[in-house]
C-alpha cells in the first residue's frame, strides 16, 4: 500500500452533505499527460452537488465511491510521461476530470491540457474559482455572446442573471472588459457589490422589474447570460433585441426543448444551451487577468476540508456570493 491521503467521498447518489465521508485513500498516480498536484485550495460549484443528487447520472459519476470537486490549486509534485509544460514545484490551478473526480482530497491528478501556471504574486484562493466558473463565464461572453475582450467591435447590451454568484460575478467583469453595457440581477444585499464589479444597471430580482428582467433604461438585450434557475422563454422574449440570444449555463430538459423549437421555426431570437469545452490556454488567460488586476474572485466563505459538509450545504443553499473555497 502506497502513501495515504485524506479525502472526502460518497458511495451512492443522494444523501446531501450527510452522505459525505472522510476517508484515507492511496494517493493517485499521474498517468500519461497528467500532473499530480498537492492541494492548497479547492472550490465548490453547483455541478458538484448536482452530480451527487443524481441529476447528471448516468454520465456522472461513472463509478462509486466518488471523490467530488473539479476546481483545484496547488503545487505540482510529480509529472506523468509526456508532460512538457510543468515540473515538480510549479504552482498551478487545474480542472479535475469530472468522470473520475478527485478534487476534495489532499492530492489530485489533472491533465496537463487543463492545467495553468499560477504566478507567485497571485494566491491559490484568488485563482481556484477559475476552472469551472471562470471558463464558463469566458465561453459564454466571448464564444456565445460574441464579445471581444479587447473592447473592439460594436457595443452590446448584455443581461447577466444571478450576477453575484460564481459564474455571474466573473461574467460581469469580463463583459465590462469587452465594453458591453451590463444589466445585472441579484439579491438586494449584493447590489452594491455587483455595481463595484462594473455593472451599469443592477436590479433586485425580487422586484417587479427584476422578475420581468426589464432594463431600467429600457434597453433590449443582445445576449442574456442566464446563470439563475427558472424563467420561462416568455419572460426573456420581450426583452431581447431582434437577434438576441439567451445563453443558458444550466440547461434543463425544458430549455433544450425551447432551443430545438427556436431552431425549427428559424426564429432570430435563440436560446442557446452552453456546453463548456475547457482549454488550458483559456485558463492561463484568466490567470493573467487576475494577475493584472482586471479580474477578481469574490470569496463567499472558506472552509477546511474537515468542514466539507458545511461547505456542501452552503453550496446547495444557492445563495453564495462569489465562490465557496475549501482550504488545505
């Protein structure tokens, strides 16, 4: 038996925070093109508890027991065959393969292709939220909404729902780098925070205008980065510009059906489910923005690994402001 490490895992779908178990398991070994990372921090995403709940089965998890967690930051301890960009001692952030899992543990492996260097002037906590939430926001803003982050191109009107959440707070900042006019929704307690991230208009989602997603200045949206749950197409439709699109970062079966119907009817207004394709170069780009002070991670709370159940419950609650971090 090799060296053991502390990890958090579950043995079946369901059970919520109470089903998380603290275990001692062997350290993973990096395969070809993988790096072994000693964790300094991890971060939770709604994806993690949705997998546990069985909402993404049979795709995830592939097998039990399963160690959840995708976002990790730490130090490279060992590299597998074929790894060229990293050597032991390098500080990195990475995305753990969701099929095999492994993020809530003292050590984890990740593919070199979804690992990025972390400069010494940025902390693990500042960067660990980037792999899932940061890349989701980046793809939604640049690929789906077509905003150029150097500010070139026409100025677009963007709505970001749940703008104080993990994806939303990154999306606001990235949209502003691309010179967009940003309308954002969030809870009343986070309005000033979202304004400080650069949003031009912020609406309390519990007000009539917030529920109707109406821009206070009457703007029609070229794109909606939809980070909240719910809202039927009929709420979006009257607020969209002629060729406006709704980019749904948490697509449900209902939204996929709407997407198909809009395609079939050749509607100019589209609902687009977002599927994220993580790339190391995009992750590195986000790290550079953090280093330059152009992108910041809002941290909701930090928990030691021993309190993973509390962090899990906080994530399920759905009202975190920014990112929930596990520290090692």
